[in-house]
């Protein structure tokens, strides 16, 4: 399956730090993939470049074993050096066009969005070669992983879902994920608002059994969609 096809089919995207306090990064990412996580992004602002590259090699190995995707946060140079299939950027990070200069058109690039205008811009940027491959909408609820970022609420998910529906009817659409404070207790609200894909952090990183946590989230996605 191509990387683009893996992205299109993806429903559960996990962001994790290096788990330095636990020392179990390799076992953790392997368990998360085994539980059904489709994409894992290493996001740890405390890492030096050499440390990040070492951990990304571990992540790549696990992703290959499970036939899944892995992602770099923010840094196109690290994504290029590591050969990452996915780079995720924020609104204030390296612009899409600049990231493409590093990565060419082979890598998948995603973007965080926090408003209707940013969603519209992301959809426009997804059209054509070298465009955006996916975007995230959030944070739906306030989260300590993004301190100072105001929650956007469920209405912005409804806006994204409505826009996606119109594009799907026209034969063009780009995958999008809901993100921010999502866990087993509220995921069905997210699905009810129109999201089919989610990004989580603590719902899996803080779980005693990451694989079981991933399976439960996927089951909740299925339940909410039925």
C-alpha cells in the first residue's frame, strides 16, 4: 500500500514525546502500532537533533514492522535527513512551499488549523502537485500539550466536516483529523460533530496498556460512526 493510501485510510494518529522518564520508547511505539495506531509522530521540543534522529530510526523500524506511517514534527531538515514519510507543521512554522524545497513532492505534509479561515486556506493549499496532504483541526478542548492555545470547540469540527462533504460531492477531498483533549470519554462527541479521524496524546501515552487504549479508541470511533 502506498504512503498516500495509508494516510487516506488512517483514523488514529498518535503524538508522543521521547518518553525519557520511562525509557520505553521502542516498546511503547511498537505496542501502539500493534493496537491499531496508524501514524505516530515524535513531538519533543527538548530533544537535540542527534537524539531525535536516533529515536526516529527506532520509530521507522517499528512503523515498517507494522506497515504504518511515522511523522516528524515541525522540522523539515530532520524529516529530510531521517527520510520521514510525513512532516507536520504549524501555522507559525516553516511555510508549506519552503518545506517542499526540503522534501520534494514525495513526502506527505500536514498542517494544524485553528479557525474557519485556516481550514479554508488548508483546503485551497491541498489542490495540485506539491500541495498539502492533510490537516488537523483543534484543539477541540484545552490541553496541557498546547498551553495557551484556546479550545476551538465542536463547532469548528462541524465546519470542517461540512466543507469536506461539499468537496467529496465534487470528487475532491483532503483527509483531516480532529485534535486536542480527545479521549475515550469524549471521542463519540467528536465523531458526532463529523470527524472520522482523530489525533490523541495522553489517551494513549498515559495508558497502562497502550495497545488496549488504541483498540478502545478505534472501537469508539466505529461506534460513533454507526
